[in-house]
C-alpha cells in the first residue's frame, strides 16, 4: 500500500513541477492562490509536499 501511495505521489509531483514550469512561461495559468503567498511559492510547495510523501512511502522498502 505504501508503494502505491509513493508512486501516485511521484506522479503528482512530476505533474506539479511541469505545471510550475508552464505557469512560469505563461502557457497555463496558476490556479493555486494562497493568501499572503506568491503563486510560484504555492506551486513549489505542492511539489515538495508530494515528494516528501513519496519519500515516506519508499522509506525502508525491501
């Protein structure tokens, strides 16, 4: 189960990074708006959180 969660988190993190890059060059709009934060920081935080979840899922994987 942890491995499936990790795979989903990695996939979503890759999508978040692609979305971040495309948003920076104004191809797609930024849709995450957090109060008192820039759009760029919100998207980068999403990618980091997803990668942390993935690292937890693969920790001590045999």
